[in-house]
C-alpha cells in the first residue's frame, strides 16, 4: 500500500492574511521514483512500437491519475496512488505485449546485431541514452519477459472475421498468455 503523508501549504489570501491548508500526497521521493519509472516504461514502449511498426493504442499513463499531486483528503490521495500503481501493472503488460510482438518483427530501422546474444529490442534500447544496462537487465529478468499466465497482460479485442496481415494468429496470443476479447456482431454471425 503506498504511503501517504500530510503536507501543509501556506499562501497569502486576497486579504493579505496567510492561509494554511492541509493536503495529502505520496512522499516526494516516491513521486520522483514513480515519475522516473513511468518515463522509462512509456519511452521503451514508444521506441519499440516505432522500431517494429507495432500498431495499437497506449493505455493512460499512471500519472494521469495524479499521484504526483496533493489532494484534499487522505482517502482521495490513497485512492489516486493505488489507481496509479495499478496502471503501472497495465503498462508492464502493454510493454510485455510489445516485446512479444517484436520477436516476430523485422526492425523498421537498422537490422538486428547478429553478434549480440541479447534480443534485438534489448540491444536497440541499450543504444538509447535514457536506458542503461542495469534497468534493461531488470526488465528482461522481470515478469514482463516471461509471458506466462501470472504476468499481467494488456489484452486485445480480436475480430476474427476480418483479415489483418499484421495480426498474429490466435495461437500466438495463447502461447504468450495475452488475453483476447472477441467481437460478436452480424459479421461474425454471417461468417459461421
């Protein structure tokens, strides 16, 4: 459970009198760490999507739930921090999806380095100034790259009645434990 601290803000009122208000938020160090982690996860997903031409929509960032702001009450601050924490898990699933898709894709930019034992996505991100070997090693050893059923995954809506040459077959999603939701409309009804 994220720790919430009480903070006091003082500011001059229009009358000139100093007013003090109490607000609640995550500790500053936690906010900095969460923003740093968000920046790296979002940047990694963005760079890999570009490199491998992976279509899709990014989920909302954890900071869109305002974990970096002070709130009027402890319960609101706690709720927003918990929502943001949960969205980090969604982003990890999203990044896992992109890494899994990168295995089947040829890089749009420079070709893979055949002399490296590391996956191409790893070698590519290592060349970017934002990413260091320690962070990438942690990512590659984390649940993000295991693709087992315990890894939170960002699923997709799958319309099997429409051919999409960029979409992997259903078996690929099953192998990577990526949740699928199937559209059922008149088109699917007619296809049977």
